C-alpha cells in the first residue's frame, strides 16, 4: 500500500522502487549493551529508527487520516475564542472539528459520541485490513468524559 500512496503523490517510479527496496527482503538485529542479538528476517514494516520513517508514515497514513477527517461522524468540536477588541470586549469564535490525534504509528481517535467512536474504529479497521496492517488491540483504551452513576 505504501507503493500506492507514493504513486498517489506522483513520486517518480524510480524513487518509489528505491524506497520500497529499502524496506523489503531484509534482515535485522538489535544492538544491545551485551552485544548484538541474532539476526532475524523482517516480515514487513517501516523501521522507526530510519531517517525517512517520519515522512513515510505521513505518506502511508494520509489516506486513513483524510478519510477520518472527511467521513467520520460526530467529531469532537474544539472551541476557542479570540479577543478582537477590548473596549468594548469583542470576541471571535473558532470551532475546529477533531477526529484524531496522530504521531507516527500512535493514534488517538476522538469523537463526541459512542457512535462516532464506533464509526472511527470501523474506518480504521477497514484501512488496516486493506493494507494488511496489524493493530495491537490489547493497547486500546476507551475514555469518556461522561459521568456514569
């Protein structure tokens, strides 16, 4: 899917081939204080330690994040006001719909309703399935601002 995301951005084919070759058919080992571990074959993935990784994560996740912003229902509305004049006080209201906060491969899905969260989880699960990506659902945490009695 990274290849398709690069093509979508009109990256030249020779550069796409170079980038894809960086992350396929390779072995890895971990350097520790006690010496290197045994080598192992990397199945798939973008290494977080590589210098190009942040850019590739943005390119790879952009279709998901764009879809979440465009199609997810019930976004959380971040409201703020800016002071325009102090005599008399005059404010300008700003509303920013927020559906997620993402850094590299860590994402927080945000909604103003249970249906909104379910919608985001569905979109995200579909993206992961299409891209043969695995998510560690054991790390999922659900937070709510509602008080339950």
